[in-house]
């Protein structure tokens, strides 16, 4: 049937690996296909899509706000060159980097010896809390931190240097994915406190799929989400949320079978065929 990992990140957001190395790891893991879904960035897609030996799918993971909640919208089979998408992502990255600078400034005011340059060199134009966290580890400001206690103390909500996100509205992000010719999917709904009513509301706004198969989703969650997908006529996706950090083995820890994403693959084939004849 073939397994697909449709949720992965490269160094163009908060992952560690360049897109070409990520593609090679997908092949080594025996995947039939994979999607690169960097946070609010499409800069790695052209390189990733050149991977041979797997079905490479263009994607993105958009951070958004819905009624005071942070939601992540995955977009698949997008035209990553679409002008409206590129403009919106540029605004998001600017806001993200401004937030990261403010966090570093708060750490400095608290006496933490961390410079912006030490943080920014770990990002590929996108700087987030993960880059600040890793810079603090490199400087031995914090230790191994397996339980993320130090992360939460400094960078988590309510932490010493925490600065809240300033995100686009979720419904605008769903519409943006559609403008770019893509298919909007709700990422890791099992991480939300309550998702039953939420999925129905987002469907009315154009949501087309939900991420059912995900490392943190229990078998019970998978069953519930599968039922909701059938109820709202949504396609099901899945992925590992792989970032390439030391504690992660390889892509493919969570995958979706080909039979669940046939309409995505059909759309991808159509767009690729059209691109060859344009």
C-alpha cells in the first residue's frame, strides 16, 4: 500500500536537517512518499521536491489563532510560489523574528548572557524558541533538561521571558491555503483540549482534512478522529512531526497509508502533469 509521512520540518523552520538530507532519510526509512511542512515557510520546498525515489509533496504548517486558541493548519499540494501565500509568510516570519528578539532581550534583562547572533545562527531565516533553547544549551546556561523544566521556566507560557504569539486568524489561513491551490488540514487535533465541535466549525470554513495518525495520538484518539473524519467527509492524514533532533530516530514514526490520501495524490499528479505541459 505504501506509507507516507506528511508532517516534517527542515532547518528552514525549527528542524535541524537541510531539505535534501531530510529527503534521503525518508528514502532510508522505506517511505513511499513524504511532505515537507515547515512552520510558516516554503523556502525548503524546491530542494525537497527534487528528491528522487519517493513521492515528494509540497506542504506548509501555518500557525494561527482561533477564538484565543493556537491552531496549526497544514496545507498540502500548495503552489509555494503563489504571491498571496509568499506575502503572508513573509509577514509571519517577520513577526516571529521580532518575537524571538523580544524574548532574547527579556533573557538579557534577567541577567542571562545570551546574544542575538548566537541564537540567529541556528535558524534558516526563521528564529523561534527552539533556537533560543538550543543556544542556551550550547552555552551551558541550562543542562540536558529531559523533562523540559528549564524550557518552561524560561520560555514556556508564563515563563521568565515568554512572549505570546501574534498569529493570523485560522479562517484566513484556511482560505490562504485554498488560494494557493492547496488542501487545508488541522494538525495534531489530539493535542487540543477539545476538538469535537471545533472540527465542525472549521469544516464550515473550508477545512478538508484532519491529521489522524500522529505520535502523541492514542489508539482511542485515532478511533475518535477517524469517526469525525467520516462524519464530516474529511480525508485523513498522518505524520511524525519529525525535526531531526538527537532524540528522534527517523521519519516515519507515524504515517498514513496511501489509501487515505488518494485524492491528494491525484491532485498532485494533475498539477505535475500540467506543469510539464505549460
